[in-house]
C-alpha cells in the first residue's frame, strides 16, 4: 500500500495501469531524476518503513522478503546501473547471436547483482544474515526460472543451453547450502524451485517437435504432465521424510 500510494504521488497518476506505464517509460528514459523520483524514492521509503516494522516485530521474518525486494528495486533503479548493466548481464548471456528484449537483459544484470550479494553474505558464515539469504535466494530462484525459459531465445539457443547449466548449478548449490547450514526455508526453496524447473522443461520439450500442436500430442503431453506431477509429489514426500522426519 505504501509503495503504490507513494508511487502514485510521485507519478501524479492514481490508477495503477497509468503509473505502471509511466514507471516503465521513466525506467528506460533519459531523465535520471524521473527514475529516482518515481522508482527509487518510493521503494526506498517502503524499505525504511519495513525495517522499522521488523525492528519492532523481529519475530515476523516475512518482512525480510519484502525488504529485499524493495531494497533491490531502490538500488537497481539508480541511473548509473543502466551504464554498468552492459557489463553485468554478459555473465549470464555470454553469446551475442540471439535476440532478447531489453527487460530480460536488465533482469540478467539485476540477477548478477543479487547473486554477488548472496555470495558475499554466505561467505560471512553469520546466522544473522540467514533470513536475508533466504529472501535473496527466493528472488534469485524466480529470476533464474524466468531467464531459463525457452521463450526468451528465438534465434540461437546457445544462451538457452548455457542458462540451463547455470540454473541447475544454482539449484544444486542452494540445496546443498541449505542442507549444510540447516536452513529449512532454503531447502524448501530449492525443492520447490527444482520441481517448477522440471515441469517447465518438460513442457518446453514438446516445443522442439514440429507436430506439438496436434490433438494426439497434446493428449500425451497432459498425460505425461500428470504422471510427472505424481512422481515429483512422491519424491518431495520421500525427501521431506528423510530430511525433516528421520
């Protein structure tokens, strides 16, 4: 509520569809003050308010997730990141032979920043950062699931295959880290993220075949999806029994 109302005040637009369009225009625009005014300041105000609430109610760890989201929005919307962005996203998109939207490249740059922040916090080996690490991990899982989808790569699939390797590596690292330090939220994030990733890859598999839109193919696709969901459900129950019961 605070974020939406402050954004509406600075953009001078009341309805969300109008100020959402204005935010997108300002984010990619050439006037840095408009970006700071309409994106950074509302996100920074929300971050400060959430930090105060978390200070008063430290047992409510859910606010860590909102703080991380609004904090990254406030930082990454600063104009100088538009210049540094072209040096950040090539770490996730090393090949230049495909066509991507600018928003995907920007998400790649933001993901690199969040990934660096997670690595720095993990290397501290301090339990005080565990909630922030969990929040950043959840955000990174969503980012990698989006970046690794086939829809973003239409001409060449070299970056697509590279992102599959990076995503699987990240999911494995998250699971092993959560298991090592016994952070249940991180373990569950890894399990749920892996399950979603497997389902997405299964659905994408049919898009590589020319007859994937026929009724017979769709029937087998749905049947396979149901069987895969059943197998993943059984696997999650088994893993949770081994990790959390025994």
